[in-house]
C-alpha cells in the first residue's frame, strides 16, 4: 500500500524511462538522456532534479571491480544477539556501521537477527573479521557464515515498469 508521501504516485512513464536509463548509465549526458526519452533538454533536467529533490534518485556511483581492489572474497554472515532489547540493537547498529568491510547489514526476521554482506581479500582476513570484529560487536553471540563461490547476479538496479 502506498502512502500519500510516496513519490511513486507522482512518477509517470517518462520518469520511469529516465530512471531505467540512469540506472544503466548514470554518466549519460542530459542531451542524450533527453533524446532517448523524447524530451527537450530543459524538461528532462527538471524531471531529474525533481526526482533527486524528492529522494527518488539518491546518488550516482562508480561500479568498481572488487578483485582489482584486493577484496575478492564475498561472505554473508548471520549474527544472533543474546539480548533483544532496543538498546542492544542500537549499539549493534552503531558499531557495525564503522566496519569498512561490511557492505550491507540488515535486521531480519527469523532464526537470527542480522544478515551481513562483507567483502575481504582472503580467508585469513575473513577469520579476523569474524573473530576479532563481528563477534566482538555488542550482543553478538552466534554466527553462521556463507562464503560465496560464484556470483550469479549482482545489481543495484530497481525494476521500474515503463
């Protein structure tokens, strides 16, 4: 269910086309973007700026090759906390955000509390990350890890129907 504050209600098919193209190529020239969606440059720029202002577009990023940066090993880690108080969750959240190897951390429902996605160089780095850092986080008492053998699909693109 969408709320009144949800900007999706104000997005039309042209906005959707713009979003799909920008997700594919965030460095596209506005002139080229305008041509691809059938607008002149000024209205196209105005639409992009509106979506940035409304928080639909939150940034533009360079996609880098983790192997070239010495971070070839991708792992997922389930973390269980010993206490389920709001304060413990807040302490955990605050500390996990400081760990540069952690790419994502999600509070989830189910048999454990957090699912962490991390990138490191090699297995020795992973052992250090798990034992010396992740399991030392406030409340962390149990972990279960999954080392990725092959990445089948990785994308930041959000499907936008046109």
